[in-house]
C-alpha cells in the first residue's frame, strides 16, 4: 500500500497553518470530526492543545490510530458499529485464523 502525502491549509487555534498527512489520515480525521460533532479545524485545535512536544502531524496520526482502535474494541461510547469479522477462524473452534499469531 502506497501512501500519498497531501498538503492542506487548516486553522489551528485560529491561526492558519499547513500540514502534510497521508490522504487516508485526512479522510479519517474528517470522519472522526463528523462523528464527534465538530469540523476538521476544531478537531485539530483540540489535538494541538493536548499534543505535548510532538508535532501536530504526529499527534493527528496517533490520535486517528487510537480513536479507531478504541472504537474497534468498543471501549468508549460511539455510534461506530463493529463490522463483520474479516477473518473466519479455521479449525475446530480456534479463536484466531493463524494459530501461531497471538492477538494483542
């Protein structure tokens, strides 16, 4: 999978800035903002205020990963519906399709 980087102008804390992120991350951030009842600029402002010393681009990537991971684990309230399993277990009741791979 090749990830193309895309530059966008955004407003963070009322200031105009530009960011370079993978197209998939931009799409995910827009989806998260919609789910959370805000816009992209509002979400990025929220992340900027909590990012510590990391870059905003890194904070956005990590937040996106954490958001979808938590949604998949259903560990916080959201309207996210868990999709059907991608892998079907093979063998007699084994919980994972690849017995030598252990789920985290």
